[in-house]
């Protein structure tokens, strides 16, 4: 990437940083702030980057950022879809297709996520690729940010990685499998018939999981909207939750948030999530 592109990338990042109110992303906006918008260290924190690395990017002296880092910066800076694409172009990276792990999170969804600090919440695609999680979702479900390729989809991991199933009691596995397959069929049908991402996911699962293939042949169709789940947490034990879903207008993104089931004692366990933090849970084996 030419030095002029480095400089333009840095200037664009700085301009987007300066327009964001700290309160919009959960940071205090006290009287001692000397800069408009966010500070560099706050953007770095939101994007999961080191402060030194982000400083280099803004100065136009950094290395070419990865596609994952560009996606993280786009989310941290609340970029629109056009701004996100522009950032990829400035970085000399191909603009990713919609629906993958580097998908642009719709700003409205991301704003809602940040307004749910007291309950676990996350944004996923219709193919169950996690795009963003709040800290309590990481504490409850594990950190899903490190998965790549087909394994970025939790549905794919469910049928191909036994470790993914440790999040649920064994007695619930059959019901979860059936629900995942019915939801995937509904999501794939709503996409374009030639959608390569959905087709590749289904093809991989048919080739690798006899369980998935058998369920796929039953042609059940049902979007997952409101679920009651039992989750196994390595510190808290069994937690019963209601999983509520808000769909984006085009149906390709979903905001999930989790509330404790009344009368089960899970409300007290939820209060402990912030204390437990992001200690490893049983589910997110990689």
C-alpha cells in the first residue's frame, strides 16, 4: 500500500473518531477531555487493538491492517456500509461479502447492543456467525471472535466440533440440532437461491455430518425467534435463560439477548456474571 494511501487511511480514521460522542459507546464524557469525539486509546480498546498499533495507523505509518482489524475498526467507529467499504479500499483489502464474519454490523443493531450493558447480548448473522458481543455475552457464552472460515458459523461448529456442544446439557442436544437445521433452511431460502455462502455452508455440513444430512432431509422450516435454553457454565453451573431475537429489516442480522428464566434461580446467577467476567466456560472449544 502506497504511503499516500497510508496517510489517507489515517486521516479518514481520525475524522470518523472525532465525530463519535464518548457517551454513544459507553465512555464517560467529562469536562477534562481535550479532543472532540473519542480518544485514540478508546478506539483501540473498542477494536481490540493495541494503542501503539492504532496510533501508527492514524499517523499513516502503520502496516496494512488485516481484514479482521478493518471490520473491528468499522464497528468501533460506527461506520456506515459505504464508509466501511471505503475503509477496505483505502487499506487495499477486498470488500467482504455480506453475511460472513467480517460483515458490516448495521449501526442500529450495534447501537441497541451497546444500550444493553446489563444483560448478555450479541449480534449474529442469519447463518449464526457472531459479529459482536457485549462483555456479559462473552462471560455467558464464551468469546466467539476468533473463529474463521466455515467454523465461524456456530451451526457448523455444532455439527462438526464436539466441543461446541458442551455449552448445552446432553439431553438438549437433539432438540438444538433440529432447531438449528430448521432455522438454517429458512434462512437459506430467504437468501438468493445462488447465494454462495449459504450453499457452501450447507454443502460442507452435508458432507461432514450424517446427523445434519438426516435432519436436512426432513425439510423442517422454522426461524428461531424466542427460545428457552439451558446453558452449562463452568463456574456458575446450569443457567436457564430466555433467548429473545430481534431481526434486521433484511433478515440477515439478528440481535440476541438473554434473560434469566423466572423461578429457576438463574436471576441470581446472572448477577454473578459480571463478577465471573470472561472466565472460560465449557462451550467455546476451538
